[in-house]
């Protein structure tokens, strides 16, 4: 009666496998990305991979126009993310410079400024306005900020002499003492 | 006395010439400033870029202070003679590939451009093949179905009118 | 006190929803109609319960209860009352309650229908509804509680439902943060609710599809029931999308109506499959074909709604529309996975019994063209889906974040949309069963000629742009072919009924609302296409700084800057800066426009409102970009001229009329029978039995 109508076939095996593979792949992809979003920034205890930061001319470190984290093995590194268009960053700029000045002679502490998604002329104007002297440079291609998974500026990451993160400060510091007390944790 | 007067007038002439030269130089600087890229020139480039900080906002539209600075940066770069492509490359190097409105055609990103046409063509192919199977199946009872189709193949217009008349008759 | 009450009611609703689902399954498996009836009543109960919770939340919003965290986040004293109500869906927690409430509205409505003929569907429809409601209420109660209040404990203020420590006290801020200024607009009143209505109402067709698969009753019954639901869901969704476009155009200040933003696309994808579904079901009703397609399309539509909602609310997608990072992510992910896996498994299991009753014979028959229609819609879906997913793929495999933006989508979808326009013209003219190039050609040559004539005229008077001309040709073709259908049908009636032309047309349309409503919708789509072609191909823009008295030229218009004023509206917490510009065309004064910038004190954000002059021919769209506050040294204006864009809005109004007409219940029972007879006769297998 109905022989010339397509038979009662199930879904062919190759199609079933493809559909399930696709579905599982999609869910896994979305799940992993969701996990990444929920991760937040790097946490104390994480080992920080090596990264390199090119520096603005006039803000070199020991004559070098590009520095790597590994250059500072054995020192406490204070890495501050900022931008010239970021109003809260201005609240802590003078404090950071003052804290740096107090550690400059010591030699065991390094302050680094990573300029996040900014334009050089405005960045220089900002640095000049607050009399910043510690090494600063642009975070090219947002590679470093993505590695730290920052969610905005200003954020400051304190790395101990072994390259392990030990403190995260989200938002501007309220005082020089605050900065110094955190640095002091890793200075014998 | 003639000598002093002569020297004085020479000095005045020199001063006048100096002043004239200065005037000429300054006006030529003013003329050079007329070559500043217009807002439209800037927007032409900014339209094709996305704000590096905000979410999915084109750079020519973004209202923040930072975006204003980027647009001024583009203006400066255009004034220096950078081409559109060079400006885009600069932005990518500084802020990452997400500032472009399309993924750059490198590496894995080729998948974006290739996969949709491939999938669509595959889909069309499968559909066509299934269709062939259906029509082949119906052709096995060729004679009878041919006779049946004859009556159905009348042009759409008469078919419609015929059916309409049929139904209207039923209802009257 | 009130917040605790609201929370309590939500918890009770959750329990009732869980009970309803369990009872439904229990009743179905044990064949106990009493159990199923109990489940149905429980489902019905969720509506008044959630309404009470929603009412409580609205009361808190309107009455400045800033100790409630959600109220603090989305309202402020300077907001007018109607905006405080709309703030209900202005943040994640509240909008989840809104979702749940809409879900309860629809599922209760469906439980109130007469179930006698479809009693075996009932438990499964209730189950699907209950599971969905459980998830949404669960997310609200556990993760995004709108009734959480601020508690002060140990010098810290944090939101929590109940006291976090002994001795903690409730903390009440003086004023709220207020809604994002971009949302403080009448559009907020209607765009999100319309979209949510569209999304949520697709649950019902989906539930019936699931019920049909589970019970094995895959004949037309489930489609007949859900067709009208699907049509209304589709109407709400379509209108939600159009309203979003209009709102963006009016208020967001970038002179556009659609940005191909991932969240916009997430709302657009279910519309694509929904439209394909509405067309495809016609084929199932008339010819018993495409059953697999219809099942897949309706499930895809709902799956895309849920998946899109998840992507938007979980923080996975980055977009101006997206909600901030939220803890509901993993839980929602679980629900999405459950929905997708269950749907796919059921379809694969029941695939064999979804067999067609007849077969297609000609590639140009109406059935085949509808199949092509499905293919085109799915193709657009593939492009959109891949464009949304790829940035995630790139991020995962290369760590590099990329943007997939308008150039990609426009280039890929333009030919597909053109194909749809073409089908819109050709498919209604094709015959059921058998069509050849000759028969189609005979039916369409007049429309083709008319369209060609129009295009030639446009070529000499309007534009030489190839893309635009092709687009206009297809639009003209679709319009003339569709209008011709009205003409032909009316003439046929005149011949047989001896009616005058106007009676013929109105009777013709009245007797077959679905068909002619559909044609009106097609006409509206063609009109919208005119608007889209105009603005996409011919938009011009310019920007410049003017001193008072200076002017700018663009596309024949001259815009002269007259003056600027700035004042505070303290009642609303806004500072207005308004410019006055005069518009001239060919030296003739056309009027003045008032572009302005509103600055909102509490959120420190700007809103840019354009001055618009709209005609059928084009829109003159003037934005105040910037100004020098001290004396009128100059103001910066950005001006767009958007040709033909108002046809987009006109088309959307025609669309609304068309859908209402198509969905209007038929009041002539004899005509219903007639149509059913015609359908039945068309489904006789044409091979000898």
C-alpha cells in the first residue's frame, strides 16, 4: 500500500554519532568558558608565568627598555595596572610613588606600572602629573592583563621573590602605609 | 652724517625684512594646520574598529573619555600620513585582535569564514539527495501516478478557482 | 518583613512546582488520572503564588525600600513611578522573577483548556512546564534572590536573606543607584516584556511537541493545538525585536537599529526557526509532509531560547546587553544540558514514527519550495550561531579574544535573505504536487515584468548601485506577486459570485484569514526590506564643530546651529543640554530640531537623544556630540541621513496588522469544514493503493 513511501527508518548511525558529538562538544565548550568567566583574577598562591613588559622611554629599569618578570628573581615585585582615563587610579598614584621612593635605595623591591589599554601621550601626561619615577610601560595587546585576568583598573598584584603571587589589591590604595605593610610581609 | 643715516636705514630694512620673513613663516604654519584630518576622516577609520575597553561598542560611537582619546589618536595618525591599514595594525598590536570588527584571517580564524558555507552546501546536498530518493520511489508506480498528476498539473489559477467553486457549491 | 514574606511565597511556589512535576510523572506512569489532575491543579496554583511574590517585589521597588539589595541596585528616588515598576526587569534577580511569572501565566492558561481529546498529553505538558518553572524559581531562590537585604555585621555590609550573624542589623541606604540611564525610557516599558513574552510562550508548543514524542501520538493533533500558540509567541518575539531596533535607533545615538551584537543575535535565532516552523506546519497540515522538520524546528526554537537566555545571563557572552557575571551560571548550564539532551534523545527515539504520508514529486512544487524555505532559514541560523560561538572557540583554543561583527554577518546573510525574498514571491504561486518551470513561469511573468520596469525606472531616477537594484527588484517582485494574489482571488470570486470588487476582496480575505494574513505579513516584510536597503546602502553621515550661526551640509540638507541651553531638572536628577538647529533644504526652511544630552547625576552617565526629521524619503538625524560649556565657542554635531528608513517602521505596523488578522479566530464553522476537506483531499497518496 505504501511501499513507495520512504520506509520507517530510524536515524542512521553516523548521523546519531555526529549529533551527539556536536552537542557534547558544544556543552563542553560553553562549560569551560563559563568556568573561566567565574574564575576571577589570579589568586594568592598561584605561580606567575614569566611575562615581558616594554617600557616607555624615560621610564627604563637599569637602562633596559624592556623587562621580564624573571629579571626580578629574588625581589618583591609590586605590579600595578592603571590607565590615564581611570579616575580611581589617580587616588593612589602619589601614594605609589611615595612608597616606591621609600624602597628605591633598598634594592629588594621593584615597582612596575602596566598601562592598560591607553594612549601614550595621555599616559605620559598622567605620569608627569603625579611625578611617577618607577618603571612604566604599556601592556601591549592586553597580554599581561589577560594573564592576570583583571576585571578593571586599578589593580595591584604583589609577587614574592620566588615568583609566587601573595597579595591582590583591587581598587586604589588608601594610604602609603597600606602599601608598605603589604610589601613588608615578604621582606625579612 | 650720511653714513650713519645710511646704516640706520639699512638696519631698519633688515628688521623689516626679518619681520616679513617671520610673518610668512607663521602663515605657512597656519596653512599646514588646515590639513588636520576632519571628524569624518576619523570616523571613517573609527567605524571599523571596536572600543578596546567597552563591550561590543564601535569606536566612532563610544561616548567615553578613553574613546575620545583614541579618536584623537587616529586623527594624529592620519595627519602623520598613516594609512587605514597601518592604523588598524597599530590598534591590534596595542590592544589585541578584538578591536577589529572581524577576526583577522589567520590560523584558526579561517574556520569562521569557511565553516558556514561548507555546512550550508552540505545541507543542500543532503536535501537534494533525499529529494532524489523520494522522486525515484514515486517513479516506480509511474503510469498511475502520471495519470493522477495530469489532473493536478493544471495551472495554479484554474486549480484554485475550481477548488473554490467546488467548496462554495458544497456550502450553498 | 515584607521581603521575608515575598521570599517565603517564592519558596512555596518552588515546592508546588516540584510537586506538580512529580505528580505528573507519577500519574502518567501509574495511569492515575487523579494524580494527573492533582498535578494540573498544582500547576494552576503557581500563578497566584508567583503573582503575590511579584506584587510584593513591585511594592518594594515603588516604595524606596533600599535595604533590599535589588531595589537599591535598580531604583533611585529621582526615578518616576512607572520606571520604578519597569525596574522589576531591570536587573538579573528581578527579571528572573518576571520570567517565572510569565511562565506561570502561560502554563496556567494552557492547563485551563479543554483536555478531553488530548488527555494523554496533559501529564507530559505539565511535566515540561513544571521542570522549567522549577529551574527558574530554583535559580531565583538559591542564587539570585531579589528579596535579599543588606545586613551590617562586624563593620561589613553585605546582602543576605537572613541575618548572617547574631547582632547583625539591617542596613538601609538613603538612596538607590538607579537604573542605567539608557534604560530610563518608555521603550523599557515594552521591549523587554515583549521579548520575554515571546521567549516564554514558546514553552507551550515545545511542551506539546515533547508530549507528542513521549506518547507516540505524532499525528497532527499536537500541531493543531500549538499552531495558534506558536503564532502568538512568534508575534511577541517579532515585535520585541522590532521594538528593540526602534529603541536603539531613537535613543542610543549611533544612527542604527541593529548592531549584530551577540545578545541581539541570541534573540534573533529563535525567530528564524520559529518563522520556518510556522511555514513548515502548513505543509504538514496540507500534505502530511515535513513532520521531521516540524518537530526539529519547534524544539530548536525553544532550545535556542533557553540557550540564548543562558548565554546572556551567565556572563559567557560579552555585550552591552549582557547581565553582569552571575552565580547562576553552572545551575543554568545544567538545565540547558538537560533540555538539549532530553530533546535530542526523544527525537532520535521517535524518528521512525514521524513518517510522511505522501511524497514530493516536483522540485518546484509548493512542498519542495517550502523545504527550500526551511533550508534558507536554517542556513541563516548556522551563520548566526557560528558567529556567536566562534569567539568562544577562539578564546578556548588560542587564548585570543576576537570580535565577530557586522561585516561577517552582512556578507554571509545578504544572499540568504535575498533568496527568502525571492521565495516569498515564487512559492505562493507554485502548485501543490506538481509544478514545472512552465507553470511557474506562466504564473509569475507579469510580476517579473512589473518588477523589471520598476527597477529600470529606479536605475534612471534614484541609483545605479547594483546591490540596491537587485534588492529593489526582489522587493518589487515580492510585492507585485503578493498583491497579484489578492487581485486574482478577488477576480475569481467576482466571476463566480457576481460580487463587486470590494466585497470580493473582503469576503476573500475573511474566508481565508491565514492565507491572506500571511500575504499581508509578506508585504510588510517587503516594506521593511525597503527600509533596510535604504539605510544600509545609502546612509550618509558627517561630523563637525560649529560655532553659533555656522552650518553643515549633507545630502542636500543644510543644518545651521542656532543656540544651546543647559539646565538641571532636579526632580529627575538630570542635567539637560539642548541645542537648537535649523534645517534647510535647497534654501527652504524646514523646521528646527533639538538634539540633546541628558546627564544623570546618580549614575554619572550620559544619554544622547537625537533630533529627528522623518519623512518617507529619508530621516535627517542630528546628534549633539559635544559642546564647549563656556560661551558658545562651538558645538559638535554628528548628522546622519538615512534614506527610506521609515519604511522599516511602516512595515512593522503592517506586520502587526497582518499577524492579528491571520491569528483572528475564524467565526464561520462551515468555512472551517471546507478548508479541512480541501486539506484532506490533498493528502490522498497519489500512487495507486
